C-alpha cells in the first residue's frame, strides 16, 4: 500500500528489548541527533527481531 505509513520506533531509554504490536517497522535507534541509519525491519512469521545497528530486540505482542 503506497499510502500506508510504516511505524517508526526509537529506543531513547536504551532498553534491551521492546514489545510492539506490528511485525514490519522502521528502527531509528534513538531520537535525533543520536539516531542511527533508519532501517526497515520485517519479522515475517517470527515473533522477534534484533536491530543490526542498536541491538534492540523487538518482540511482537498483539
């Protein structure tokens, strides 16, 4: 969908993991100016994924 917004998550608290309700999203690291390159992550059929830049573990929780 061209008009669907992709959710963005930042980890300003430096938590080791975050629970989110989507499987496709954009990780920004922390808020600017402390962000990392913004990466799109897709869990697919899995329930978790780790950002390759900031090592935050994102866990799916509906």
